[in-house]
C-alpha cells in the first residue's frame, strides 16, 4: 500500500479524519446541546399536555352545563313568546 492511504497505525486518511471529527469538542457540545434540547422539548410537551387536559376537563365540568342551561332558558323564552302570540296577550317584558 502507498504511504498516503495508510498512516503508521494502518488507518486510512478518511478514517483518521472522520475519527478526529467525531471526537472533536464541537461535535461533543453539539450532541450534548441536542440532547438537552430534546429533554426540554419533552418536558414542554408534557406540561402543555397537562395544561390542555386541565383546560379541557374544566371546560366540560363548568362551561358545558352553563351553555346547556342558557340554551334551555332561551328555548323557554321562545316558547313563552309563541304562547303569548297565540293567546293574543302582550309578551312579557
């Protein structure tokens, strides 16, 4: 083999370059930063899911019954107006 393809330890130039890049501090810091970003993203997704769960259940427990009751009240008012118009009495104010 020629001297430019293999170093003294038998590794090729491409192997040595890729090895030195993989072991460089920049790559190490980049991998560490990516791992930390993934952890933060996971925590953010988890807390967002919890907040959505709390908001959804609060809506179902408090707001939906209120909407149903308001709809019933509106239907009752419309029924009273219809009855008043059929009977010829003035509508209640």
